[in-house]
């Protein structure tokens, strides 16, 4: 047995919170169910199929026990298109958490979910960055009109702390072919960058002033960005000798003030950059469709490769990009510290998209080798690493057949587990309709926020769960 395996066996831990608790299974330990509270059998289970009607009908905290974290849940109240619309966020700014649908933004009190403000938009959203600036400013793309076929033409600043709209500017074209129906945006420092139609532009988040613009220098055209503490660009480089070939993809770090490349790295031909799993340290997942394989590449600060490995485990398509083009920072099951990546994983599937990620795997960024992994969770439960805080990996464990969701804490050194938050059993139904294939997650200030990636119009006897939170 390997050292990592020996440690994992020794770390099988019983997690007990407030007398009726979630038991995390680590390698070698059995799964134990969560004892649910007694209550009225007629209560709405919160899965969206009951009578609805708000907190008078459904109480996610019914039967809450000592030590369990109180839950709040809010339903979509806006009329939307018949098939539903995408929902974006959640973004926490101070004591407010914000979500958005194409028609506007809503701010809720982070502690209890009470609505604080609403901001309707004159025309629909057509591009949203993953995160706002450090000052809580978000810059989004909006369409020229309400027509479904209308193009993206403007940038709009939103102050998430107050719910007020700021500057709005038309996006100046970079060339004669610069038109699109969707923007790819990212924010780094005081710069928002916009990718569309093989061109990119950068603007000041503070006042909308244009900082730079470019089309396709060196034969490689920009396709997307990842933002945060660093600005990472992804370019596609066609093969000049074969227009039908996939060519190569290039990753580079950009100066947010000028758009200039600090360094660049080209992947081998036919490899597709799928996801930026971490910006600092930079960790990227890429895949090769024909070879049916994927890899992890960790970069040093100067762009040199620290490690590149082909994992023996599988991950969701949302975390390696296979069959999923929803955004280069759209993996919500990965976190990193200076030396390791922690990612939700499972057994490799028949494709590069693994549906069941019932473990957490730690990968050494210096060697690319697996350091440790938790054991498989009971059927129906998945694990989503959220953040690394004080040497521990905060991880969301989704609800199971008889268990509500929980946040557990894994030691970054060896995976040893401790309880962090346990939600009441009555919240299981509502949590269960935040579907893994579309969920968006934020962990901030000791609270977990779950956002459904798609919502429907309200109906008399059916709720469309929009956002749920539990924590301190």
C-alpha cells in the first residue's frame, strides 16, 4: 500500500454535528445516513413539485437540531421565456449576495435572503464575467434591443454593493467583422476584457475608458479569458497549411493595463484548452477529443511548466471542458493552494465527462502526481471543493437519498476530515433541485451559496428554486 493510501485508511473519520449529523466517508470507512427530524408528513419537501407558496408552506429549517446551519431559499419571481432562462452569479459583496437573469439583477441579504434591491435592464444581458472587481463593480455585455436576434453592442457597469447602474458605452469595433451575439468577459484589477469574433478589447472598470484593442496578432486570435488576480488569455492558432485542421491553442498571461503578453505557451496540435481551474497558481485542464484523454498543466509564475500529467481519475465536463463550452472558469469543483490542486473526481467514464464525482483528489502541482483522495461517497452524493482556508479544503457534499447537504473540511496535508456545516434534513429537497450540470456555487464569509443555472417562471403550485444558502 502506498503512503497516501495508508494515511487515507487511518483518516476514516466520523463527522458528527449537533447530535444528528452527516458522516463523511473517507477511504476505508462506511457511510452512515443522516437521521432526519420528525415532522408533518404533508410538508412541502422543497423540490419544486409541491404546493409552493413560500415559507408558510415550506420551511427548510423544520426540525433543525442544535449545531445545524440555518438555510434560506428563494424562488424565481420574474416572468421569463417559456423554456426558462440562464441565471448568473452568485456574487457576494459585503453583506449582499447578487444573482442575475437576462432581464436584470437582484440583491439579497447574505444572512437571511431578504431581498435588498432589484435592478432591471433595458435590454438583455449577453455576457457576464465570472467575478466583479475588488470594489464590487461588475461590467456586463448588453444587447442593442430586446429582439432575440439582436447583437451585443454595449458594455454596462453595475455596482453590486448598491444595485445601481453606472456607465454604459457602445463597444467600438476592432475590425469590419467585429459583430457578435455573445461576449466573453473577465475582470482583472481595474480592467474588463471582452472577447468576440476573434478580437479582444480592454476597458477601465472604473470609467469605461478604452485601454487596448487587437484582432489576431501572430496568426493567433483571442477566444476567451480568465480573470481575478491575474489575466489569462486563451488564443486559437490555425494551421496556415491546412485550414481544416484544428491547429493549436495558446495560453498567455496578459498585462491588464496594456493587453500585452507577459509570456505564452502553446499546446501540442489538436489539444483543446478546456478550463482554467486556478489563476494563481495557474492550473489548466485540456483535452484531446480523438485520443479520448485529458491532462492537467500547472504553470510557474513566469509561464514555465511546473508539471503536466494525465490523471487516472475522471472529472465533470464542466471541469475539463469536454462537451461543455459554458466558460473557462465554470468549474465549481476545484480549489488550489501554492502546491496542490483539489478537485471533485470519480471513476473515468466512457467519455471524458464523468457524471459522478464522489471523491476529492489532491494533485501535487510540482510533480503532477496524486497525493491523496477521499473514499467514494454513497450513491447520489458528490463532492465539490470550494476553497482552501487556513490549511483546510472546504468541500460541499451534495444531498443524498436520506441526507441533506453539508460542508466538510479536509486537511490539505492528508485529507483528514472535520465537520464544518450541516444543513437540516428538511433542506434536502430544495438542495436536490440545484442540479450539478448547471449549478453555480460561491463560498464566501463562512456561507455557501447555491444558484440554479436556469430558472423558470413562477407557477401557482410549482416553485422554481433560484438561490439557496446556509452557513454562519
